[in-house]
C-alpha cells in the first residue's frame, strides 16, 4: 500500500477506534445482560438450588405474569412513583432556581453575586454546613 493510501485508511479508521470502547462497554454491560435475562425468562429454574435442572417452559412465564393482578398493580404503583418523583424534583429545582435568581439572594452574595452562584452550589453538593461541628 502506498503511503498516501495508508494515511487515508488510518484517518478513516480513527473515528471507529474512538467508538470501539463505548461499543464494547454497551455490549458487555447492557446488551448481553438483556439477552441473558430474556434467556432466563424462558426457563423454570431456581437460583437457590443448584440441584434443580433447568426446565424449558417457553413463554409460559409471560402468560402467567400477564394473568396476575398483582403484576398490574405493581405497574400502576411504579408509574405513580415515577410521575410523582419527577414532578417533585422539577418543582424543587424550579423553586431553588427562582430563589437563586431572586434579587434578595443575589444581593446578599455581594457585588456580582449572580456570577458566584456556582460556589454556593458546590458547597451544597459537597454537604458543607457552616457553623456546625463535623463530629
């Protein structure tokens, strides 16, 4: 291969080399466990008893779970939890942002206080509590 073609080949390969670690991570820690979990769901087996052999049941586990009323109750509870927790977090964030942007808070931080709010946020994030002992 002439030198020009080799450098062009290396240049075209560079973006893929940067993507390779992320792709390997995704396959190993995301896609493989999903496939393995689906495979486990097609068998009747116990994680606590090694002596029990795996019995292939196909989609019987899915038909059983979709006929169970407790499953639908747990889905409703999870949806409610997600909606309420997101709403509370967004409202809390908006109130905190409004307090930080209000004139009284900014003026108490001194001249140009609106440029220094990140120092306040860093103290809050690290758990800094002034005038309190660490014991």
